[in-house]
C-alpha cells in the first residue's frame, strides 16, 4: 500500500465543504458527540464487562483470592490469640503467678500470624497489580485496533481531544481505580465475614448487636452511591470536553493570537473547567460522606458493645480476654466497612471511565472485507464513476447520479466552487466512505468488492494539509515505501527538489523533525510529502491542492516534477489555482455535486461557461464585485 494515504483525508476544499454545510461535524469542533450523558446507563453491565477482562487470567485471579482468604484468616484469628494471652495474665494475677512460657508462646503465635498476613497481603497486591496492568495493556491494544478499524465518518464526528481522553485518561483512571479498590474491597469483604464468624464464636448476643451495623452501612452506601454515580459520569464527560477544547486551542494557537480571540478561548475554558469543577466537587463531596457516616455507626456500635460487654463480664458470663477480643473485632469490623465506603467512590469513577472506553469499543466498525478476492495482475488505472449518488447526511443531498471515466495514464482535474463535492469524490474513490447508489470501478471491478488495503495500495495521495511524523527526513520519505533502497529514495528526493534543501541542513537526511517541524518550512514539508508519493510509485495518483504551500518558483519546479510523476499514471488533481491544471487531459467542473462541464483547458475557455467564469475570476478580473 502507498502509505501516503495515511494522511488526513482533508484539504482546503475539505474545509470549504464543511463551511458550506455538506460535511459532517469536524473532529476539531469544541463540543463532543456520541458520549455518555451524566447518568450511567447500566452500571452493573459495565462492572461485569470490566471483571470479565480480569477473568482472562483465571489462574492468577484464583491465586489472589486464595492469598486474600489465608491472609484475612490469619488476621482474624489474631485478636482471639491476643485475648487468650490476656486471660493467661489475668489467671496468673489471680493465682500463684503468670505462666510466662504459655504467654510467650501465645504472643509469638500472634506475631507470626500478623507477620504472615502482612507478607501474604504484599504478594497478593503484587499479583493483582500484574493482573490489572495486564488487563489494561490488552484493553489499550483493543482500543488501538478499534481506532484503526473505525470508519472515517465516526472519527469525523468526534472531538479529537475526547477520543484522546478515552484512550489515555479513561484507561489510566480504570487502571488506578481497579488497582486501588479491588484488593482492599476483596480483603474488606473477607474480613467482615471472618470477623462476624469469630464474634459469634465468642458471644452470639453481642454478635447480633454488632452485625446490625452491616445492613445499615450497606443501605447508606447504596443511597450515596446512587447520588454520586451520575456525578462521576459527568466528571469524565467534562474531562473529555476540556481535553477537546485544549487540543483545539493548542492546534490553532497562531490563529487565536492572530485574530485576538484569546479572551473568548479563555472564557470557553473557564466555563468548561467550571463544569468539570462542579461535577468533580459534587462527586467527591457526596461520595466522601460515606466515610464519616461509617465512622459514626462504628463508634455507636463500639459504645453499645462496651456497655453490654462490661455488664456480661461483671456477671461472669464472659472473660476479660473474650471482651477484649470482641471489642477488637468490633473495631476490626468497622475498618473494612469504612474502607469499602471510601473505596466505592474511586470504584465508581473507574467504572464511569470504563463505560466511556466500552462505548468506543462498541462503535460500529467498517464492513469487513476479509472475504474479498485479491487483485490479480498489474493495475491499469481505469477509474469509472457510474451513476454515483452520495450524501453525508440524509437530509441534504450532495452527489446525485454522477458519471465519468478516467482513462489509464490520463490526468483528470477537478475544479469548482466551495462545497461542490471535489474532495468527496476522492474520499469515495479511496473508500473512506462508500457510495449510497451506483458504483465506482477500477479496471472494471467494483471497489466495494476489493479489500481496502488492496485498493489503497494502488493509490498515492498528497494533500494540502501536510502530515509528517516525529522522525528523520529519511524515515518520512521512506514512509511511502519502506522497502525502497537508499538510491530509490534519493531519486525521489531529487525528482521533487527535496534533495537541494536537505543537503543544506546540518544533518541532511538524518535531520530530526519534531512535532512542530520547525526545522523545515511549510513549502518544504509539502515537498517531502510529494517525495513520499514519488517513492510509493502508485498506479493512481491523487493530488489535492498539493502545491498550494510552495512559492511561485518552487511551484514551477513541482509542476515539472508532477508532469514526470503523472506519466503512465491515472491522476486526479483537485485545484483552486487553475494555472496548475492547464495541461490536464480532462477538466471536470463541479457545482452542487454535479459535473456541469468537462473538457480540456482551451475547449472549456472557448465555451465561456462555468470554467471560463472561474478562470476569469482568478486571472482576468481580480477586482470583480461579488453580488
């Protein structure tokens, strides 16, 4: 495949069509679409999907549960052992002396239990970290694969900052939330069960008094969780919106400065940031009420246990060691209840992020072309649009019943006013979108019956919007054909006049291009993308205002290079500068999605129609008034 097709399928005409209302909402729009609302749609379903990913490592998960059960059991037995030590001391004080041998053995056993529990808890946390991070690593891979299979229409309708937020912030929040909560929640639940069992072995009466706190705690947790859940959804929705706004502002920083719109950008940022602050503050405030409520219930329970237990000791119904152990269990039960309450807000936040990630994973993908028959033999490059109709939205027609043929080796120029549908033709040919009616064929074969990779491997594309990645100049040119030799790369660079300016750079072809590409000018960047197309050596060439960023002298050189490049190739040239397409074999003039004229340059000028009006508007009458 000619990797030049990985550039964003847009251009000046692309922007013009958006302005005319015929394109879907741009990805850089400040407000997001198709994102979750404030209320979680199905919290339980999101939880089940999240845990299902952890179950892929069943053996490790089983290990975590076993370690947790053993560690909790050792911790739960500890107070009972310490209570026995207290009884040894009390009996010794009442009798002839303390049995220090028994006391030392009992205390040694308690130390071993607590030390063993700590060690097992550490290994449990280490094992769980591997499970969670492994699940998140697989999730990131799935998201990356999903992004590569999403149709362009979905990406066009999303704010890029929000998509980025789902891939980065939301997955990171899931990882952190699960890492913090799963171990503590598992240990806490097991601790509650173990403590309750031990309480009943000491005093069923006091145990019944103590367990009343559990349903009260669960009831409060459920009420508060229901109120905070929608706030966490809003928090991450506003986070995505804020990322989209910041991404837009940074990308268009020069334009914002040039038009003096800093105050408006700052006002939009303050509004969105304020919404995020309000949602986050309310989410944390509401969920934060759980811990003090749990502490209040725990202290109330402690008072009741202390009073009732003291009376039972005074009546001889319980030993001092038993009441000591029971009070310790009472405190020990309060701690996991408080932990569950405090961790639940973190857990809800991570599940809110999970829902946003799952929304992305559930988005419809491009129709699979795995069963498409491979393309056999060389590509001649005959392209035919046969009664093609297409619209980005059902309520607005764009292209209706359009037909034309591009013969092999011919150059077809496409011109027309803003919003005529010029770039849309290229998007359809590349199968970034599929036609609604009719068909497009290459060498007589409907492109919908081809694998997209096979179709795009026939094509090279150069856009007005240049795209270069962080890397060397050599790597950026080789992107068009990674298998090309150094000599082939140099030939492409010389043919496109890249070699002359690269030689003047200190590091030559090993010059690193950063994110802003500050080492080369806009025109030189365009030359690099053209060199990339040369190296790809495609059968069908698409040039979308490819020389608009270069100076007049360089444009002449590029036109000469383009003439050489277009030899024996079917070429589609979208142009606003009509001087660049005078030598095209066929010029298609489009208006409102229709071809209103076609012919060569001289023929169309003689007709005095739409093309002549466009040409004269550029060259013959620069001061023409627009009605």
